[in-house]
C-alpha cells in the first residue's frame, strides 16, 4: 500500500509538472484531487477537450441566501494536470473535498485561493518574514518563486513543500471549517487505500499534513446531503485570466496567470522573451517610448538579478524588477505593485500597470461543444420565450410602462441581460434616470446564434440572470473608468433591480470618489442627490448606500472647494457645479450633520477668502445666503452688508463674482436695490477697457434672472440713473430692431463668417 | 532611516569618517571570504556587496540600510551594466547613505563625490588646470587638475553625483558622452581618456527638486531610476522617532520626552499626510512639504523643549497642532489648507482621547 500526498500550491506550473511526473512514474490505482466531490460523477465533462482557463461554477440558493463560488483551472493547474495524467494511466479519478454549497465554504469565492494570504487580521508571520529577509524577497510570492518555481529534483521538492506547508499551518492553524474538510478528504483517501495499492492525492499543501497518515478503511465516506429546500448546481463555464487575477485579498491565488501560462508552454527562459515581446507591443501601442536599448537593458538586468538571486532561469520578479529599473524614468509615487499583495493602488505608474496587465494575460477559455450548457443559458432562453421571442425569428418589440410593478420586473430582467452584454437585447428608448416623470420603455429583442454565445460566456458570472448580473455589476463598478460612467452604471443598475450593490464594490466606488477630479464632482453629486431625493419608484429615496456615496463625494468636493485658489482665476462651470452640488446636498439633508457643518464652514471661509477665485467666492457667498435660513447659529453668519462684500471683490472680476452669487442665491436675493446700487458704483469706477472685459460675465450673471425680475431691475437702474422709469420697464429689455431686421443681421453675420473661413481667417468650426 | 550604526571610529579625530574607513574591518573580511565572481573592476562580488549593505548576522556584518532588499539588488546589477544609477526620493530617505555604501563596497572609496549646485560648472566635474603651470609649461598632464569624474574614469571607480537636478542642464549634459561612450576628450592635450573597468556613476536627486532643473531625456535614458520610499513600517518609524528624539532632547538638557501617545499621533499624522491615505483607509490630500522621519524627529524635539522650558513638562494636542502648522507652512501655503482639511474631516474619524483633543485644537491653525 502506497499513499503519496502531493501538497501543491494551486496554479503553480512547477507543481503541475511535479504532479504529472509523479503520476506517470507511479501509475497509481487512484488519483484523488481536492475539488467538489459531488462533481466526481461528472468528471468526464471536465475531461473533454476544453481550452482552459475554465472553471466549475457552483451556486447555491436557500431561502434568501445565495452563494456562488468558482473552482478555476488553467492549463498549468496541478489539479487539471493530475486529472489528465490519471486519465492517461487509467487511474480511478475522484474529487474528494466537500461540495461548494457546504457551510465550510461560506464566504469562499475561490476554492483554490492561497492560504498564505488567509491570515486575518494581518498579523506578521515571523517565519515568512524571515524567509523574505533571507532570500531578499519582497513578499511571499517572490519567496515562493525563489524556493519552488525552478527546476528541482522531485525529492528535494517534496521535502521543501513539506517544510513550507508545515510552517504555514503552524502559523495559521486549521479552523473548524478546515477540519471538517480534512476529515471528509481523509475518509475518501482511506476508502481508496482499501481498494488500490497505490493512491496519489493532489491537494493544497496546507492540507497535506492532515492527509498523510490516512489508513485504509472499508467504510465509504458518509454522503453529504444538502437540505431539501436548497437549490444548487455545479457547471463548467469558460473563464478568463483577467477574472482569475482579479480575486483580491484572501480570495487571491497566484498572480500573473498569463506569465505562468508562458512558463508552462515555453519553459522559463523562452517565457521571458515571449513576455518581453508582448510587453513591448503593448507599450508601443499605448505610445510609450520603449527603445531597443531599453529592452536590452531590461533583459540584461533581469538576467543579472536572476544570477544574483541564485535563480537558474529568470523569474517573474526578476523580469519585473528589470523592467522597472530600465523603463521607469522618474520618481515613483507608489512602491512597485508586485512588492505587496493588494489591488493596484491609485497613482501607480501607468507603465507598470500596463506591464502587469500583460503578465495577467487576456486568454479566454472555451468549452468543448459537448459540454452541458451553463445554467444561465436556460435562464436566458426562458426569459426570451416569455416575451414571445423565438430562435432566429424576427425582432420582437417590448414596450413597458414602468409605473406598473409587473412591467418593472420585466424591465429589470431586460436591463440585467443588457448588463451581461447578451446579444440581441437593445433598449430603443426609455427614461435616462429612475426619477424621470416619463417612464415608458421600448426594447427590441432578438434571439440569434450570438445570443447563445454571449450567454455561455456570461455563464462565468453566475447561474441565474440575477446572480450573474449582480456580479457583472460589481465588476463594472470596480473597473477603472471615468466617474460619470461609473455613476451612470450605478444609476442604471436601479432599473435592473440591483440597487443593493455588494459591500466591496461600494467600498471601491467610494474610494474612487475620494480621488474624483474637479469637473467630475459637481455633476456626480447632483445626479446622486437627485436619486436620493426623488426616486420613489425604484427605492432610491433615502437609500443608505446612496447616502454613503454622497458622503464620500461631498468629502471630495470639499477638498476641491477648499483648494481652488487665485482670485483672478476665471469662473468655470465646474466651480458652479461644485458649489451647487455642495449646497444642495446640505440643503436637502443628503449628508450627516458633521459633514453639513464642514460644508457650511467652508462656504463661510471661502466667501471671505481674498485668494478664492471670484466666481467661486460669489458662489460660496450665495450658498451661505441660501443656507442661512436653516442655520440656527446666528453668530456664524457672514456680515449682512452686501455692499461691503461686493466691494471686497476686485472690480475686474465683478462679473464672475455676481455670476457665482446669482447662480446660487438668485431666489434669496431677488431684486435688491442696495445691491444693484453697489454694482452700479463699482461699474462707474471701471475704465472703458475694464468694463468691456467684464461685460460678458456680467451678462452671464444677470441671465439667472427671469424676465419679470429683470424688469424690476431695469426700473431700479433707471431710478439710479435719474431717468424717469418708463411705464413698462420691459420696453428696456426689448430689442430696438424689428424681427425682420434681426433676421437680416443674422444672415449678414453668417455671410461674413463664411467669407472669413474662406480666407482662412477663422477656423472652420466657427461657422455661426 | 538610521544614518549609520554607531561604532568606535578607527580615526577618533574625524567627525564623520567615510564608510570605507568606518567599516574597513567588515570590508576586509568580506573581501577575504569572497569566492563569487566579481564584475570587472569591482572590489567585491555582488553577494558580498549585498551583505555589506543589508547586513549578514552570521558573518557579523551590520545592517546599514533599512529598505527593500530588492532595491539594493537592482541598484547593484544596474551598476554592473553600462547604465548609471539614479536614486530619487523624498529628502531624508537615506539616498546619499546608500550611494556612499555602494561606492565604498564596489570601489573601496566613496569620496569621489560631486556635490550638485547652482554654481557648479563643468570644470568641477571633469578637470581644471593649475594655471601657474599651464602658463609656464603649456597644457601638460602635470598641469591638469583632475576632478572626481576624471579620477573615477582613470582608476575605474564609482563616482557619486549628489543632488544632480540642482545643476544647470548644460552641466548635466557633460555626462552624456561619458556615460554612453565611456570616454572623455581632453581637447587641450589632444587626448582621449577611456574609462577603466569598474567606472560608473551614482546620481541622487530629491523629488522635491523636480522642476528646479529638469533632466534632459538624453541623460535619463542613460540612467536607471530607483525610487527610495520612506520607512514602510509604522512601528519601525515610531521607534526611530522615539530614539532619535530622546537623543536630541538629552543634548538640549531635557531628560524627559513627550508622552508616547503624542509621539504616536505625530508619526501617524506624518504618515497619513505623506501617503495620502489615513490608517482608516480614507483618502486625504498629500502635503507637498517634506514629512520625513527626520522632520518628525525635529518636531518631537521641539515639543519636548517647549514643554520643558515653557509649560512645565506638559505637552498638549494644541502644541502639536502649532508645530504641525509650522511644518506645513514651510513650503507651500496650500499645505495649511490641506492640514486644516485633515484635522477637520479625517481626525474626527479616529478613536481615542488624544485624537479628540487634536480635533478640538484644530482652531489653533488660524483661519
């Protein structure tokens, strides 16, 4: 009786080779692999001629609780190679771990995650730190590569694995859930030992110590039966390297799958050249300079580092270090991203981000045509049929009235399909936001071959349309996209009935908002606030998640409001949007009281700040005036003397100042003769040139008044000039010319412009 | 970062002996045991250089530089190739120390140093003339006064160029042909000086000086850049601040140091404002003023002295706010705004009586 337990690191090409060689050599009676035991009867599906990466997707729904998890395989996964090698030597194959629905897998998204990062809270592991120090390695990934990802004698490898994983287990003891899994795996091993002379077990190295001393037993492992009302299933889905590399934190596995695929395919030496070639293509595509000399330098450095570090062949960190040293031409804002295990931080050098993307790879798996279809496909078919759509028939229009609950449900399904990029689902017309008054939607739905293909591909996200769309949504929200695009996704998700986004995506989004640019903040704030206030139909009103995002955005907006400087900096729409967004969010109670107080304080401070851009200063004053009614703290009010406030602004910036002021507080100020008088005084002091310079901004500022108020203003101005107020002040506002004359003047303007363009005086886009 | 471990100096009358003198014994032992292959012109092999800088407990070699080992490795390998090394980073991150250690280990001398500055001219880099001899004998080798670059090329050694971005561009560009062709024309003698094996250049520059004199793309191409970051580990930095502050305070005749809670707040605040992320994971605006560990030490020193001589040994959060304002106002008026925003909106999210006190003292910044 021989029991060989191969404790591996998941997704390690070196381990995959070791496993393959061992099975070829021993030709065992049984090959047992860590994987969901309930899938064993369906192993032939997994052994079809797929193109990896593929994954087993397991879903589980019980009452309100749903959970989905993946067991991903690449071409170089030890488990994948073990099953294939076992098949070739005619061994009995089995998965021996608990099914994915078992409570031992609650919260686990990636069955093949790395135990070394499964250490919460992140207490240091002295032995691992010492390993890093001894091998001068930044992080455990580099240590692993240094010790294991090189050509080793199999016996040496086995011994090193044993020591490494024993240490890992001592530092990171097995929890109750691990013990349950290991007990179950042991039962499988024991039963196999009773029936076969030689048994090879391939499992995560962490479990190796618990399985090695299994003894033969005739009792088969106890059946694990799900509860009766549970809805569950496991299916093969095509997978991508991108998704494999995007597990973060304690769900993560080995990084850079694209690179290790090259190592598996071509060997470590050629992998380096292959990777370099791809990196150059990518960088040059992105218009980055990457000269031949740079490449020679990178290759030389990588080789030199490998020799210095005692690597037989260049390894991932050597290559990355070589590239960083030779290609980066300036100071970095953030440490090299491969020196720690975390999502790529903001401000990381974009060159390094691109390099890592290349190593991450963009391979997409493909399933063999005989594979049973993922469950999502059936769900999509059912949905299509429910609208009377048939395969390769004509487009079916679907019209929905979102005021009706039943229609809203149908619309949600269509929106989810759209999120999943299911081909043939097109929204022809519909409201732009959930709080639109008009809530009619029109869709065109078709069912084609591409629909099938896209649904199979989307199967990697989940088993049902809802689960898959939810996960896809989280992915979209975590993507590195402009803020307005993210807000758009967020708002559209309410149509899809997926408003409660998961906590991680929410955190990522809030983080993104903390870095929002000046021109992004104001509009995003207004859009979110509108949902928070008005979305009665889709439940956005008072939604705590929206409130959390509002809080994050307000915080960022405050940074901008505080930081803008330079009294003569011109007024831009983003200044006004910023002030409006901040004012409204406080006025309508979108944020916590403390934040509101900070906003008020900022407005007060900036209204008095001589270094504040005048437009923003006026806006801050306006915001203060329009908020002051609610403000009980009377002493903190700004001085009521509007004349003094006005005179504090430089005369040449008067127009900007007033535009800001009226944009925020036109209603509150109304027609204030004393203010008009003050404006008049300032204007009288301006020279002709100054007056002309400030005129456009002045016109802009008074454009905030509707005609009736402008009439009242005209009366005040007439009085100021000592002219007799005309019986109808609106006459002053009427153009002196007749409509015909205006049309004629406009035609003349156009003719002049055309000639000007002909002669090349003006650029072409200046056509009136 | 600790500048160097204090050891009995071999020449007690020197204020600060260079690394090759201070650690002569270690260098000699390393050279003796060195069996690995050495790059041409190097005194030590790469593993021995690494051991010299990062320490080796088994051979009683002290650790002289706290930082990522991979950085030291990249730096060494760069120097063994035909590109120069450029160390960049915030002030006070031990760039010059690393450059000195590398030069001492590789060439056995760290004193071939050019100190960059606005008044630097090419003569200070390459060579100049003894004018009396020049007039008497005409241009001869005897009349030539070599500058560090010349000597380094002639002898095959590492030349150090400190604060390179403080030099005018045309002076920086004098390095171009030296770095690419490894030769220097001495037109007056109608001679070429060809660099011996072992010659290379380590430049340092401060990230705060970006824009003082940008570097030309041509020079950048000939250098590999390495960024040195401030100390990553909170505890390591806090301990260093405590130790150094105590040392400075004792020198000022103060035998107590500010309470640990205050120092913790000080170091946390520095780290938050330096990295732009608070310990709670919230983003904050980074200060452009220098927030090095050395600066934190000097604030701790200041707090200690103030409390000892002015407030009967009490250090309050308000004192800390005032010191922070002093640090922030040094460089950039915008920094005061950033600091205010940090105190107003980030500090209240932190838990603890001292943080609350800090928040309440925020008005000390003024408006």
